[in-house]
């Protein structure tokens, strides 16, 4: 890491909930206060965050207190990189293999699921899963969704119908999505994570083992319609799909009744609760966000990227048949995002984070 000259932090935005912002302004970011590390759904959007992820590996080096990881979809994939013996190597491999994806002009669900499994196999060695689950301080957890009714059907007609009904119900009351989906919290054995009591939707908690780890992780990122559902998770009967459907950006009670902090590297400066809320401008629960410290690319940084935006899943269509162009664009993003990690480390070490933080 190189030090940032001057006092300007132009490439990152730090936002915090009501309790967290007071702590940051009073004492800076004391990493020993951080109890939860969070990662949202967002497919290719994570490619803007790998510089921050690399910085976090350095900042948490030598920690002994438990750090509870929680993510959905690509956020869960990122969490699975953090708890490896060589987290920097795992982040690099996830980044590299995600960029390397290649599809036919009209990919099937089976093709997309197969390619996602390839990525998992590339950056997670089956022989190392035991050690990941027994990490000295990283306690992995991630969310998936057990489907009910029409959403557990594989024929596309029934899936689309189920999604349409769920979207309509969500317009009236987000809580009613519990009629369509149940949360599945997969977590490392041992002490229950602080967010295990979340109860907005029905939820089962499943222990992770080497025999169910990859299938559970795959289910957390299995996008409806675009991918096959996952039904071969040992110890968790049923058919599971993307954890981001209910918990797109993780509007959950991370740390109820605690003065600890949640560190949340995020591609946006705002939180969208669920997958169906993307066009609704629905705000997260203020109490759930009280302890959150969100680190995101600034608008200025994003405007400086090719096409003035961060990568996203639509790029597969925009660059269909032009994989080399897509990969070049994505690689520019990951080269530039090192600045975000450098600025975050400087903001923490200099304690200027308390000066630049704004309300979430």
C-alpha cells in the first residue's frame, strides 16, 4: 500500500449509521470494534471492490477475536475468499476466473450454472474447506433462499409466474414474501453469529460442512430463471435459489443491542433491501443500519471508469460475442480499484475517516 498524499479522499465514500457515525467521529475506526463483515449481491459489481477486499486482508491480519462474515450471492463468494489460508490468492483467483467467463450467444441455465461451478472449483479447493470452517477468527456465514410454491418449479413459465406474483406482493408488503421464500442461513460450526436471530422472514439455520459447502454457496448465487435451482445440499432438503432475492443488500439486524461495528464494502452508497425493491427506492430499516460502516466508490471514481459505470451483469449482453472487449473493460476496473483500498487504509490509519464520514 502506498500512502495518499494530502488530505483528499476523492475516490471513496464512507457512510455510517446513527450509532456508527458517532463512534467514527469520536475515535476513528478501531478495527477491534468490528464484529461483522458484510457483502451484498450484485454479480459483476464486485469487481469494483477487490482493492478494498485486499486492504481488509492486511488490516485484519493478526486478529484473534471472532469476525462474523455474512453475504449473499457474489457477496457470499467474496466471504469464502476471506476465510482461506491465502485470502489474497483466493481474491485474485475469484477475480480472474469471474472475468474469464465465456458463454454461447444464447446461454442456457445449465451453461450458466456449470460456469459458476467452474469458478467455485477454481478458487476453493475441496481439501481446504475444513480449514476454512475452522478459521482462527473468520466465521463464515451466508444466506440462500428455500423456495415455496411456484418458485420451486424449474419450468420457466412457473418461475416467471411465481416471480411476478412475488413482485406484486412485495409492492404491498415486503414481509409477505415469506409466503414464497424462506431464508436459509448457512454458517460455520460453533458459536451462533450475532445476526442468527433475524426473524422478518421464516428461517432455518444450517451448519456448513465440507460435504455441503460448495452446493450451499452455489445456491446463494443461483439467479432465478438465469440458473438452475440447487437441491442437493446435504442436511438442507428443498430447492434453493439466490440469497439476494430476499436480502439483496442485507437489510438485517447485524448486531442487535451492541456497540460493535459492521464493516460493509459496497459498490453503491445506498442499500436496497430486496431484489424486487430495485426500482422502488425502498429504504432499509434504520435500526438495522445503526452499526453499519459502508465503504463505497465515490461518484467521481465511478465517472472515471470506462462507460462511466461499474461492471454489471448486463455487460454479458452488451458485449455478447465480444468477450475480449468485456474482459478488457473489467480489467481496467480492477486495476483502478486498488486506489479505493489505498485510500481506505489511509483514512483508517490517519483517523481522517471521522472527518469524511457522512450519514447512511
